[in-house]
């Protein structure tokens, strides 16, 4: 079983790395990948969309690439690979993340694959699975509320 980095390590990852390739980013604003990209972009991260369906088009003002390799060839430096794909597709993505020199392979909520974790760990990548990068960011940096924005209000009781 592959273990996730603890909360302090995840906090440090989000402080250190600012370039996130989102594999499986959808152009549909109602999809979780799209909302994660909007939130992380608003938080100051560079978003690099990866989705063969939209390759050559734009999502959130950013050119979409067919693959991590294509994005790297276009001069994009990728630090975190955030994956919105089926678990069985992730070992190949781990191999590609290694080839392009990514630092972190992050599988979104509901996506778990210990073989992918083994591949990533053996190559020296930090591996996170079954966690949402947006939720983690909001937890650490004060943006966790109903709509995902920082209201600046801290309450210890329920609102009526």
C-alpha cells in the first residue's frame, strides 16, 4: 500500500510548486476538473491543460496539449501532474511524468493505484492519491467554504 505524504508535506508541495498540468481537464465548467483549474489559477498557479479531445484549443485562456510530452516540447515546465483519469490509466501517466521531469504525481479524489505509486516513488517523485489539490489548497490557505473562496470569516458555530 502506498501512503500519501502527511499534511505538512502536502502543504509544502503547494507552497513550493506553482506549475500544474491537469490531465483530463474538461472544457465543461460543471466538471470537477474545470472547477479545480479555475480555483488553482485564481490562487496564482500556472495551469497547463492536458486533454487530447481539446488539443490545440484553449481552456481558461491556456493552450490545451495532447500529452505531458507535447506540453514539455512546447516549453512548458511542469512541476505537479494532477490526474483526472481512471486509475488503470495512471501507470502510463506516471512513466510520462517521470520522463518530463515532474516533481509530483497527484491523483484526484477517487483515483487510487498503488502500482502507480510504486513507479513514481522508485523514480523519486512525490506521490499523492485520492486527494483533491483544490481542497488541500483551500484547507491550508484559508479558502475552504461552500463556493471555494476565502471569505475571511472564521466561525466556530453553525450559521442559522
